[in-house]
C-alpha cells in the first residue's frame, strides 16, 4: 500500500559541484536551506538584503546590483534609517551609513553573481505586493509605515513575467555562465487569508513554469512539503513554517538529484568534519577535548590541502 504522494524531482542537467558559488535570494525558506549547502563546504551567500518575499522586489535587487546602481531610496523611522529595497534587517543610524551599507551589499552580490561557477537560487514567497501610493513599484518591506501610504495588490502574471524576462536577459549578459534555479516557498501567508494565499501561490507557480521556458530549473520544494508530507507534524508550532524534519527530508531529496555524484565523497568528508566541529562538550578544558581540537585542526588543514576550492570552517 502507498500512504503518500511521492513528488518526483527533475533530473537536473546542471549539477552542483565543488567550487560552485551559491547565491540564495528570497523568502525565509531559502535562508533555512542554505546551511545544508554550506555544511558540505560549498561557498554560499544568503539574502544579503534580508528576507524578501515578492518577485518584483527580488528582480529589482538583482538589477540594481549588476548595473552598479548607487542610489538608495531611504526611509526614516524614529532614529533609524531603512531602504525601500531591503528588509527591516538592513538599517543604520544615519542616512549616510545606510547608503554605504546597501551599496556594499550590492557590490558583494554583484561579485558573487559574476563568477563562472555562480548558481542563483530564487525562492518566491508571495504575489501580494505593497506599492507606495505616490510611486509605481513594490517595496521590499513596509518598515512599519502608515498603511495609507501603500496600496496592496495581487500582482498580475504579465507584470511578473515581463519583470523577470528583463532581469534574466540582463543577468545573462552580465554573466553568460550563470545558472538559475527557482522555487516557491511552502510557507503559507495566512495573514492574507487562506484563499488569498492559494491564489498568490498559484501565480508564483505560473511564474516558475514560465521561467522553465527560460532555462531556469524548478525545485519542487512547495509540492514536497505540502503534497508529499502534508501533515502538521512536519511544521513548527505556528503550523506555517516547515520544521527541521521537513527541511532534512527536502535536503535528502535535493542531494540525491542536484549534487554532482563525482563530488559526493568530498562533500561527505567536509560534512563529517563540520559535524565534529559543531559538537559541544560538557568538559571544554579536559585533556580529551584538547586532543580532539588538535586532531580537528589537523583534519581542517588536510581538507584545505585536498579541496582548496571549498569553504572549510
């Protein structure tokens, strides 16, 4: 008997291998999956502008980074300064400090996107966007400003498609070697309403379907969590966010189909080392622990010698 609907993952033609630079942009779900790749030694960058849910805000971030944009649209709240293009995690005590911080993050993102082994992972969270009433663009975050300053709308598919068609064209001119993956976050935006959340996710699924025609590989994380697992025991106490068991299961599936098989031994060696490194003892000053640390340091030096292209903590 079969007790669950098994989600089939694509047979990805472009595998992730040692030396690749992975960039994760989008919802909090992308940030939660990034550590799994970091654990096996891959170089990663996760959400330098904070968690961003809407595709148009993500599209704008990418274009600003690769075009050397230096202007920053600043909003002040009390004694803090924020950017309409970043989440609330990005702030400063002065306008000058904020502009400097945002531009440093743009330079960092541009650098990571420019490499020959760059792999960009986009995770879309919602199609509902908030536009400034006096401007025609979707903000990345409302930064707790009065609601009458925004217009909430369910962005139409045509707008999403046009935005990412333009972004992909410019991105591939900037770096012809870049490979792009997309996914839809399984985190439900219940504050919008359950029906509204489903409409929003459906639009994102349509967007990712279109992106597949533009050689953007789709990762079915949404389907795996909500269709294959589809049980609240795989969610956190808020019943919205997938828990560690669900994330581990997704990683198990991804590692089978997305990682280059010829590099699996290397990935395992680095993962084992990082697991030992993360171990915490009750007796940090004991001779046994001191010996263990010495052995770990020797192991680290050996891994760096064997795999110089990898990130060894």
